[in-house]
C-alpha cells in the first residue's frame, strides 16, 4: 500500500535560519507531488507541484524553494526564514490529475 | 481547475444529516467533483468524488445536479468527529496536459453541535 511520510511534525526556527522539510512517498512510482501552506485559520495555498524528477512548478513568488531529487522525494527549503513563513506545511501526492490526493500529517513551522 | 464556491461555515445538530453545498458553474464536461475534509491540525482526507451520477460510500453521499453546475455532500448521520473544514474541488482527467496543479478553495467549516 502507498504511504506518505512528512517530517518533522513540529519545528521552531529563528528568523534568518535555513529550512528543509522532507516528504517521501512509498508504494508508488512517478507520483505528482505537492507542497501546501496553511496559515492559521486560512485555506490551503498551493506552493509547488512536481510531475517528475527535477520538474518543479511554483505557484507563488516567495522565500521558499522546492526540489525533487528522487522520484518519490520532495523537499521544501528556504535559505533564510521570515516570520511570515510560519504556518502548517502539507505534502501531498496523487498518481494522476483525476485521482484522489493523499496528504501527509503536516509540519507546523513557527518562525521566532 | 474550475472555480468552486462554498459557504464559509455551517452548523449541524449531531445525529442529523449535514448537507454541504458547492457551486461549480464553470465546470467542464470531463471534470470530476471531489470532496475532502480537514480536521484541525491534520492533513486533508479524501471523502468522495463523482462525474455525473450520484455516488455513495461509507463516509458520505454526493449528489450532482443534472446540469453539473452544483453538488451537495451529504453526511447522513453527523457525529462530533465530523467537525472539520470541507473542501469541494473539480479536477480534469490526466489527458488534459498542464492540469497537474491541485488547488483548494477556503472550504466550509462544518461544526457539529451536540
């Protein structure tokens, strides 16, 4: 069966520090991968999506970047965190555009 | 993805049927309607999807109007654990190139009242 792993679950980082959040999917090949951010009390904002290794589409200009070094690995990074980067970050995958998406349990990032 | 419109919040009494509406008036003929829900501080969970016909599974029923411009998610006997934000989205089949991105609106915050 397919599973998605996202870590860490919570993270407190100082302003100006780097960030690396990792997401891996097991049990499938060539998934579409997604990173979302959810600010407190807000909806899901799509940040990045990827249809294959090295193929990243960015939805919003921001302080973050994403990479897909392996087929089932998706990494969200920042060189210098801002206070506004605080939020709940979710990774998701699906196998086709018309199939259901499966989400990780999320990382709650607090930038202090 | 086609734009969807949902009420920002709804209340429902425990044990009653919760009916969550969604408008998708610009939906294309080959786009599916999907529903997800997000319980506080968790990742969204898939509930159900459909194209034209009404659908039912162990979690909910999905009623799609004949013109497909709106749909209703029905939770037949709501429990306190159904309190969550419910998202309605529409998705095109994989044959539509460039349609990979998966966007969510702000959803409906459903509160089940004891």
